[in-house]
C-alpha cells in the first residue's frame, strides 16, 4: 500500500491523471502487444483504470488536507 501511495503522490504511471500519458501508454502497449484486444471491453478496462488513478489521486490529496 505504501508503494501505491508513493506512486500516487509522485504521479507515476499508472497513477497519473495526465490523459496524454495514458494515451501514450495505450499506444505503446498495443504496439508492443498487438495481440491485446482493441475492442470496447479493452477500452472499458483501460478507462476504468484511468478513472481509478484519478480517484486515488483525489483521495490522497484529500487525506493530506485532513491531517
């Protein structure tokens, strides 16, 4: 859990809320692994992770302000 908190605080992949980073990582991923599905289900998983990265960042920031 500490590693997650550190990654969120440092906004390291995949715990960044930067959409450009997510897009670049997606392009890199499908280039390196063309066998990965590129359908709606894959995109739902990808965006769900991006949304949760945003949630983790928001919670981390809220917890800092609460202290």
